[in-house]
C-alpha cells in the first residue's frame, strides 16, 4: 500500500517536467522574461545609478520602501527575475537536449516510410509516364536523402534546418554559462587617479571594488599603471568633447620594465582577462594650506567632481592636522564667468581662465566619529564658517586661522578595471547563435514522395513543405517535367 | 566643397525628397480613390483606369529614395563620419531603410498597394526629423568614435525599417480581416492581396530581419564591452532591445512551432514592432541611461 503515494509522486513529477518542457510553457516563460525586464527600465537600478535610487527614496519614501520589498531597484538580480530565467533555461534544456539526441541519431538515417495515401498531401499529381529510377537519379542530383523501396521513393531535404535550430538554442545555453561564469569568477572596480600618479592593482588602490562569489583578491594581476599625460579635445564652438587620450606607462608585473600605452574611450588596456577602461575625467585643484604660524598643513591635488558639461567641479579640502581643524568647500571653474542667476560657472571645459571658489570652515571635521564620510563633501555640523573667497591662479587668501594658496591644477581620470573570464563564452555563444539562426531560417525543409501507380503505368508524386515555405511547387513541377520528358 | 556646403546640400536633398514623397503620396491617393468603376453588370470592377497614376507614384517614390540617399550620404560627408550621431540622423537613415525595404519588396512581391501608407509614414518621420529633431552637423562624442558605430547602428536601423514595414502589413491584415468578417471587403480594398498572402509576407519579413536584429544587439554588446567596460548592463535601451528580441522570438515560435496564423500572429507582430518604436522614441528622448544620443 505504501507504493501508491510514491507512484503518485513520481507521476506528478513526470507530469510537472512534461509541463515545464512543453512548448507552450517555454513560450509563456519567454514572454514573461521580456515583461519582467520592463520595471528595470522604469525604476532606477542600484547596479547602474545608486544615487538616483537614494534620491527616489528621499522624494517618495513610502512607495520606495514598498517597491524595494518587490526588488524594483535590483530587478535583474531579484529572486523573481532569476527564477523566470532559470525556469526558462531548464525548460529550454529539457526541450533541446532530447531533440539534439534524436537529431544526432537521425544523421545518416533514411527518411521515413512513404505514406500509404499520397493523395492527402498538399501537392499531389498522378502521371501516366515516369519511372522510379529516373526520379531517384533526379532527386540524388539535387542532394535529397533517399529511401528507395520496391514501389516507392521517400526523399527528404533540409536536414540543416533542424541542425541550425538546435545549434541556436544550444548557443543560448552557452551564453548563459558565459554570463554565469563572468559573475562568479569576475571582478569589477573603479579607481580615480591624478595624472602623474601610479596605480597598483591591489584592492587598497581602488575607490570601489567588488568580487564574484568564487573570486578573491589573490587572483588579481599585479600590474601597475602610471598616468603620464591626459589630453581632452573639445569642439571650440560647443564645448562638446571630441577626444580623450590618456597616455600611461604600464608594468606587468609591477616593477618590471615599463611600456608606454595610450588608452581611449573605445580602446581599453588589456591584461589577460582583465581590462582597464577610461571612464571619466575631471580636475583636481592643487592647493597649499598653512596655519596661523605659516607652517604648511596640507599640500597637494584634491579631486573635485564635475557637475556639468563645462566641468564646473565641486569638492572638499579637509585639513585635520591644523589646530583647530580646517575645512574648505570648493568649486573649481576652468573657464570663469559669472552672472546674477547662476553665480560663478564655467563656459568651456578646458582650463582657460580658472578660479577656485572656497568657503572656509573651522571646527571639528568629524573624521573620528566613526561615521563614514564622503571625501567630496564637508560635514559642517560641528564647524563654523569664516569667510568666502574667489581665488585666481597663484593667489593666496589669508583668513584669521591661516591661509590657502591656489597653486594650480592637474587632470584626473577614472579607471574602471573589469575582469570577466566568462565573456569569451558569451561571445562564442552569440556567434554560433547567429550562424544557427541563419541556417535554420534560410534552409527549406521538405519531403517528396514518388510511388508507382496502382496500374504500374506511371507514378504518383506528392510533396510536403514544413512550415509551408514556398518553392516546393516549382520543384515538383520540375520533377514532373523530368518524368514526362 | 566645404563641410558646410555638404551640410546644406544634404538639407536640400532631404527637402527635395520630401516634395517627391508628397507627390508619390498624391499619385497613390489618386490611384486608390479613382481606381474603381463599376462595369455595367455592377459586379466587376475596372482597375486599369488609374494604373498610370500608380506608375507615377512608383517613379516618384524611387526618385525620392535617391534624393534621401544623397541627403544621408552628404550629411555623413559634412560631419566626416557615418551619419548616425543623433536622432535627426537616425530618423533620416531610418526613413531611407524603410523606403528601401518597400522598394525592394515592391520589386519582389508586387505590393504597390503599400505605397500610400509608406509615403505617409516616411513623410511623418522626415517631417518630425527636420522640425523637432534637427541638429547642425557636428563631430561625434568620444564614446561613439568606433567602427562599431557603423556596424551596430546600421544593423539596428535596417532592422527598424523592416520591422515597421512588417507592422504596416500586419495592420493591413487586421483591417481587411475585420472587413471580411463583416461581410466583405470594401471596393477600394478588392485589389489588395489575400489575407493569407499578407500573413505570409509579414512572416517572411520578420524571419528575414530577426537574425539581423540579433546581430545588431550582439554587435552593440561587443561595442559596449570596449566602450563601457561591460557587454550587457540592462541599460534602458538594452533592456528594450532585448524585449523586442524576445517579442519577435515569441512571434517566430508561435508561428513555426505552435502554428499561430492570422489574427493572433498579426497582433503579436504589431506588439513586437511597438516595443521597437517605444525604444526608439521614448528611451531616446525621455529615457535615462547611456544611449541618450538624441542631441535633444
């Protein structure tokens, strides 16, 4: 008696499997996959624009919380999105693998037996003349696969249609493997470096870095990149960028002989499966900060973030060594202009007439509170403002607690470093997918039967085109001509 | 000649093409409107009456195609690059692809009846392009400076042109299908192909262009890998390109494997085409993400 539930469970799971791998389910899953991708194009995504997500939280806190419950800000890594594509691929594998095995078995096999009643076919003709031998040689010349029986021929052409179809679907699985391998064994990070600085590929050199689940910092290539020059070219009239060119010296591994290279937006550096991309650039004003006694408390380039196309940039200069601590909220304007509406702003992205606008703060920078702080923003909760000043190049501003000198500027570049060992499989999968698709969509698959007529005086000819593709009619007409000649 | 000269010539060529498309539109309108005259027994119709007007329409259409082609080429010469840097240029090239697809299909499948809707669609596209989308000819931003621009964008634009043509035919199918269910076609539609032929033609266009669209998406991924550091990032444009791909894949499966024909297939085709249009219009103009090159 205990056998019954077990049997039921087995037949239930078999039923489920059959349902999952049915064409209808696959189609529904495919459409669902498309639909499920839509919300990610409507709501901002953490993976692409975390700032927009936090803005959304600020402006609509209630809805944002609800949407977050539904993973609307991480659609493409959400459980429901993942489950749709995992089910789709299981369904695909369940559908394609048995068909592949069937198809491989049928390589070299003869076409199926000639059906009894040819007159039910789409094309059917009875001829007074013609012999099976002539039909066979005609069909052979046209590369049909032929089964010759005593009183009939069954011929088939278009085997590659199914081959292409299967190649296409198997390639999709290969792409999925590539994507999966990339996310498991990959690495991705960003580093901002000033021109003149050297970047060494270790985790502490990065501003942001993340590893795949099966990847660790031990596998990082130990290369180094020294940014020697950066040249941005702009359209004179519009200020639209037309070229970014970063010149670097690379050493792989670090310490070996340096080689000069050029990095552009569309031509990254390559170190094995790791690539280094030029993603953004901006200006870092160079300043010297002295305290009341004239002692230098800070000197160097401070990275400012661009706010518009003309590279008006903002940032913060923090001087924890001064007593009391000093902080500056700054705005770097490469080509200076001022009007009553916008205040100071830049009219061109190149440095033609630079200014450094600062507000001077004193008090506690809050660096030792343990709360994480942005290097581009000043936490002014425990500080008081002393004064405002617009500095020209090489100008020094004396305020009561000390002085600041605008010494110059250096460009900085944002390097994106990506390791993706899976992408080669995704690429191969894509190439095979297109080839398979072309093969399957442009191969006509059809069958032709020739049978000795009942009174043995002539032959019956019938044909069947899969998916009713055109062309069979004229082919059969040609065969009939041959039989009559 | 200087770049500016070429830019002006390009604009004149586009204006001329629009005039020719308008003439083609009127010729085809006359052809359709006056083609039918009841013969004596009131059961037969004479379609030969306005054949000449239709011929003039075809000639105008081909001439317009030539001018449009010149306009697109000169735009490219004036900017020293392929003419696919902003939405104005996408639109004029898209109109070129669409008209070429029509002229090719005209030669292959005898679909002159499509001349009227094609002329309307092209005029609307070009009209929007020169009034709202027009931007002076200018060089490309660094991210677009790549051989892949020519490959990826041309494949996408040609696919778009054929998608829209397939949509026109599917829409015609649905319209005629309604008439036939209500008791018969109106007189002006008697000359149009059978429902089955329209259905077949839609399928053939999609089957032809689906591999090209697949290629456009993959070429885009390869380019994104070298420009943006990842081959796929679910950028809004990528997401919608993928949705379009899925929708057409569903259409092909529905036809080939499940055996959908006729009305259901036509609706699915129109849905798939709409995802492409949505991507082109909405994501380019109002969307966010990295594909916002409309210049608006």
